[in-house]
C-alpha cells in the first residue's frame, strides 16, 4: 500500500501559497515558510484539505 504525501507552503514574506515548491527551498530559508501537510481528505468540492485549514462542520439532525 502506497500513500502520496502532499505539502504546501505559505510564504510569509511574499504572502502567497505555494503548492509546487521543493522541500530544499523551505530548508534554505528557515522561518520564511509555514509548511502544511495534506490530511488525505477532500471537501464537498473535491478540494484537498490541509493541516491548519478551517473547516466548518454542520450536523443536521432531522426531528420527526
């Protein structure tokens, strides 16, 4: 069984999210990037959910 490990990094200096950066770049500039790993889950729009994402959970209970 294999698993892909997906990461993204928030560039604090340029204020942008980078999905295609290599890990050696994060290590070259310590403190400039916040690295987040994918949870392996997807939302209802098929968007990948990463650590630190804000997720709203709505629990609808039907009473009869």
